[in-house]
C-alpha cells in the first residue's frame, strides 16, 4: 500500500545517518524502478480500462516521491525534511482524489477492464516491488526513516497482489466490480497516507527551534 505510517517521512536520525553512500545508492535504484512502474501502470491502466492498475500506480508514485524526498533532503535538518514531506503529502492526496474520480467514471460508464493486461502488469509490478524490498531489507533495523522505507516497499507488494486478485475476479466473473472495489480501497488508503504524512510533518514544524535542534 502507499506509504501510510507516521514515520514514512519523519525521522529522528542524524543527517549523517541518512546520507551514507550505500543508503543513497539503494534509494536511487528504488526511485528509478518505482518511477518507471508508475508511468507503466498509468499507461497500462488507461489502455486496459483498469481502475485498480491506476490505483496501484498511486503506490508507485508515493514510493518514488518518498525516495526522491529522502535523497533530496538527505543530510538536511529535520525542518527541511518536514517541509518536503508536506509537499509530498499534498501531492499524494491530489493523486488519490484523481484515482477515486477515475474509478467513479469507470463505474458510471460501465468500463470492463482487460483482465489479461491487469494480470501481466500486476505480476511484473509484484516482482519489481519484491526486488526493491529485498534490496532494502538490510536497512530494516536502521533508523526510523530507513525502516519505514523498507516497510512501505514490503507493503506495496500487498497492493500488487490485490491487483492480481482483481484481475482474477474480472476474468472469473466477467464484471468490472472486482477492479473497482480494489481501486476504491487503494485510493482511500492513498488519502489516508497523504493526510498522515501532512499531519506528522506539521507536528514537526510546530516544534520549537531548540526542540528541532535537539532532534537532530
């Protein structure tokens, strides 16, 4: 699922801990993979008429933004990381609303998605997320930021499995409802994740300057 715990964009670790070469290299690889699959699922979702594929793209977008922010603010103080998280949170909210709106249109016009395309793209996305999760596994016991990035990648595999289940449901029933149900669930989780990120970042920005300094 989309990165939706309170620690995904917040960390009490020192800037030095967040800026090691091995950590940055892993983030770059994860960023490229997630950004690529975000574009692929948006295109495939539109071509196949699948709302759940477009919703799954939300997960890839959220993670790509998470990795990009972690890279961009690595080594910076907590206040700058929190400001970057606010931007990510609002962007994630906007995209989640777009996914839900697109799902409503699919329901209104009665679009029947192509189950075979959903299955192929969903399986490829599962392999990609599984590879990213394995790559980040070594950081699972690191600071809060490192742990949260790995947890988000691991949880995204659940979203990919949901798309595969939706594809099986569409194929088995010949209806669009499995696709729409999965899309609504994932879009709602995207809204929840975006709001939690914004709330956490605002709490950090409201801390007094001495407290922020102590957190670093």
